[in-house]
C-alpha cells in the first residue's frame, strides 16, 4: 500500500473509531447519576453534604411507636414507606456491585459505599434494637398511599412492623442476612470494625431466619401485601451471599436444597433463584470448585432462557429490543437481569469458558452485547429516543410518580401541603415535576415501546431503589469499557 493511502485509511479508521466511541451513551455520567438517586430516597436526618438539595429531614420519630430508634434507611419508591424486604435486596445488589466492580466504579466507589451505609446503618438498628425481634418496616402503607405528601410533611402513622419467634419472617430475615453479609465484604478493608459488626449481625439474623421458619407475608398481612408480599417463598434468599462471605460448610448443605427444577427466568426483590445461581457459579468458574458445577449449569440454563436467539429462550422483547417481563415496573427486571448478564460474562471471561444454548455457542461477548443493548435502550437508544433515567440525556420522564419530586420543596414552599391537597394540586397536575430526581430509572415503556410520562401511571413512571441498585454494576462495566 502507498504511504499516502495507508495514512488516509488510518485517519479514516481513527475517524470511524472516534465516532463509534462518541456514539455511545455517556456511561460515566449515567453511573454517577444512578448513585446520586439514592440521596433523593433518604429518610432520617440528612447530612450537610446532601446534594439532592430539595430534600430535607423526615421520619425523625421513626421507631418511637416501639420505643426504639429506627431513623434512617430509604423510601423504596414514590411513597414514604420504609419496606425492609426490597430495601435489603437493594443493599445486597449495591454491595454485590461494589465487590464485583470495585475497580471499574473508580471515583464512584466511595459514593456507592455511602449509599450502602445509609441502608446498613438502618438495617443494623432493625436487627439490634430489641432482642428476639427483627424490625422490618416503618410507615403504615395503606394510610400512606391514601395521601400525596412530601416526606418532610408526613402526617400518616409511622407504624413499626417486626417479625419474631411467634410471627416469623424467614424471607425478610434471610434477605437482611444477605445485605449485611454482602456489605461486610464492601467495608472489610476500609472500615474493619464496621465490617465485623455487619457480619456478626448477619449471622445473628441468619439464625433467626432458619430457627423460626415462615413467610413474613403470613405474619404481617396487609402491612406488607400487596406492596411487597413474599411470593416466591423463603428457601433460597440470601444463602449464597452468606456462603460467599464465610465459606462455612454448614451453609453448603442449605445450598443443596436450592430447587434444581425451578426454571425462574426472572430476577427481582422477590425471586432470587437466578441471582443465587450466578453467584454460586462464581465458585465453579473462578475458584474451580467442582461441587459447584451443577449451579453453573443452572446459571447457563438461566442465560439460555434470556438470550433472544437461544432455542430455549422464554423471554419476550419489545420491537425496540427491550427485555419485557411484566407490566408493573418492567425496568426492574431489565436492570436486575442485565446485572446477571454482565456479571456472569465476567466470570466466563475470567475462566475462558463458553457454553451452548442448544446448537448456539455462547461467548462472553454475546452476553455482554445483550447487556449493552439493554442499558443503551434505557439511556435513550430506543424508538422514542427517550431516556428512562431522569436527568440523563435530552428527553427523559418529567412526571415521575414520586411524592417529593412532584411537589415543591419545603425550601421554596415551607407551608404544609396536606394529604388531599397534594393529590389535587400536584398528583393530578399535568405540569412537569418541579424537582428533578436525578438518576432515577422509572418503570419504563410498555410492550410496544410506548411510554405515557403520566404521573398517575405508576407502572411506567415510578422509580424504585432496587431498579437503580441493579444497574450500578452494568454501568460501571460499560463506563470502564467504553470511556470517552
Ligand atoms: C402501549 O401504549 C400505547 C399508547 O398508549 C398503546 O397504543 C398500545 O396499545 C400499548 N401496548 C400494549 C401492548 O399495551
């Protein structure tokens, strides 16, 4: 090749390469925002460095109904209730992300730790406040849902819910165990004393979970159902993280009870089979533990149930290419499944493994491409060119189903807005929310890629902590792979 030609093609190549790189979403920006979101969900006394500046202290008497201190933690979504079951799952996912993607999180690792600690400080109180009891929530959800109030104005009962030996809750206890154990790994080096406290408390809660068997939905009824009813039973929640943390053989016997016939093709705050399988596959792939190979097989079966070209795929996709599982807050399944995609691909790549879905060879690249496609869709590469992350990109949801975000801040409007006025003046209003809930990923579009941006349609416009918690890992992965 002539020199001139060669340099021209090099320039052309560089040019296309640059366009390609610049054509990707700004994953770093999205990553920072996805973590910032948690500040908007904070309950309790806010610190001086609170960046979401339209939020203020709330729930400062939480726990007083039971003469204990249960301040802090997170509101799960658009309401003002603290539901520990999804909050613990949120914490588990954030912690798993911080452990698995520590390097790629870079400057965002510290904010991720802060977000985890905001939850674990509260979960520790819930586990240690009263002997023989685990507190599992604050705020009467039925009364809360009848009001549209800023958290700072709350007038609804801050009822306190707990499980105990005669009112068991193995599901919520096991998820709390997982959250505390996973978080103990996050703080092992940076705060050993805190890490130890997390692990000790985790072990205590685990004993409670296995000694008093039962579902918390049966014990607490309408205090948790239909909001965060435990649908999938309580057998596998969390066992894996426990194992990962302690490597105690007695936990392994529990793992064997993980139902190999279960074909869950979903992953959520309620159903953790797939997450358990991928985490157990880690032992087989990274630690070469032969006894864990059956779990690796199950993890592969899960991947084959998700991948679009797999003969055993049971997953629906929208015409625009988004994983579509269920109508209510579908993006929660997209982010949590995407977390498993990038994470399992990482284990495969580290151990140079591939597998077959029927006659199709699956490589880490195939899985990562699907993960990237899901994240890109969320960030605006979709038929509507709509970003489903609030405050990211040019077009994003403006009528988010979120009490605090949809009403003026107490800073600009100090006068109390009552329970019913909130509905009249703000919930039913067609105006955009006055406060931007940066980083929140909402429920997302319907099966035809259509989106309402309608505050009253919580399925599409409500954010939730567990939706965001699960995208932190994939965003960290992509930010590291496609940095600008
Ligand atoms: C999605 O929403 C659009 C607009 O509201 C509607 O026309 C369409 O039928 C919906 N699709 C499904 C599958 O519900």
